[in-house]
């Protein structure tokens, strides 16, 4: 039971997982938002350019009706009417198509940003697998899409029926009206239909967008094991990193202990702290250098090696603690300690001179 619970996708997606999903083209996107945006673009274009569209269509219809009375059916007249009709419909539908393309691109850009996925462009045979297709056909997602489609059709049908039934008797008086009046009347109906349908579909699109975002986040969720594994892959295995640090400390300790025989003096606390200093005015730096330092067992080891190689050990509690806290191995001591260290070194040199004199 514990293992099963551990495999539940309870963790939020990490930035790396989100980026991997984005590279595959998997981004939160609602097709309902795109559909509504396209529909609104078409409606808005019709409203904005209605006078232009009505005049163009009216001129085409008037010209067509006039030509019918002395129309000669041959290849030239049919071809001329075909090209003329194509030009008129291009003038009428061109602005609408341009608005639809621009708004469709903008809707995708607003929802998910600019996404270019090479992986999504690679052909995948699984997409044409009939068994995989059947699974998708009878999946929960397909059921949700079916219900959304049926709901959309029902809403449009109900609104269309309510609006058109209101104008059913008014249409009877259009028989003797000129084309422009008929087009204007149709524009009134289209305007009312578009506004009411747009309001209903905008509400549906907002709900679907929220649902798609929730579903996207739910599908991207990770198990605790996946989060741990990703952390290991990104930052390295903590156990391996710990072993590497331990090995580095051991090597650093070995180098530090190997340098103690070269020390000039070891300053102690006397039992808790030991700091080994080297000062060579002939070939070394201008100030004493810390070769090793340590507390407790390390301090005892430093003093043991110092005694073995006849390195002087001097007790100076405040200086030992100050050097230990303010200096790292390999550093020159700060200028503030020059006087205290110089006195110790001078004492050591005097003792060596006296020892050589008596010997």
C-alpha cells in the first residue's frame, strides 16, 4: 500500500518537466478559445465592413439580374461570369479570411506563447495505429469533447431558433424589396445572432480554458520518486557527492599533514587548537604562511608530527585561536598578527642560536 501511495502523482511539475513537455509541443491550449476567437473575428469584420460588403454584394446581384434578360449561354459568357463571381466573393470574403487568420494566430500565441517543436514534427507511427485510435475514441477525453460539441450545437440551435422565430413574419414583406434592403435586413438578423451566440460561446470557451489548464497541470504532475530522480539527474546523486567531498577532505588533510615538517613553528591553545606556520625570509613570501590548522584530534596529530620532526611548539592561547578563526590553510597571516608572530619567531631563533652555541 505504501508503494502504491508513493506512486501517486501528487507533486507539481518541475520547471524541467514543463520545459520537456513544451519541447514536445505539449502546451495548455483550448480549441474552444480558438473557435470563439475565429467566430468573433468573423462577426466583428462583418459588423465593421458591413456597408462595404452590402454595397459590393448588392452591385453584384443587380448586375447579375440585369444580365439575365439578355444572357447568351456560351463559353465566353460563362467564363466571364465565373471570373467576375470569383472576384466579387474574394472582395467580400477576403477581409473576413484575413481577420480569421490573424486572430487564430493571436489566440494560439496568447494561450501558449511561440512554440516551435521539432519533436512534434517527427512522424510517429503510433498516431496511425488503429488500436491506439480506438483507445482515444472511447477515452474520457473523447467523451468530454463529444459533450462539449453537443452542448455547443444545442446552444447555437436554441439561440438561432429564438432569434429567427422573432423575424419569421417580417421576412414575408421582403418579397418586393430591392436587394440592398434584403441584405440590410439580413444584417440585422446576423448582428443579433452573432452577439447572442458570441456571448454564450465566450462563456463556454472560458470554462473550457480553465478545464484545459487544470487538466494540463494534472497530467504533468509527478510522483515523489520522479522528483527525486530528476534531482539526482540534475544535481548529482547526494551519496556520490558526499563520497567525493569526503575524499577531497581526506586528500586535503593528507597534503596538510605532509607539509607540517616544513613548518617553522606550531602555535597551540595548548590542547584544543594547533596552527602550523612557515616563515622563510630568503625564498618564501614576506609574511608567515599557515601550513596546517586543526582542533582536538587534528591538533594532536599536528603536534605529534611536529615533535617527530623537531618543529618548535609554542603555547599562545589568544594568538592560536585568532589565527585559527581568521586564516585558511595556504594563506599569509594578516598584518595585525605580525608583531605577535615575530616575537615567537625571534624567541625560536634565539633558542636555536643558544643551542648551537652550547653544542
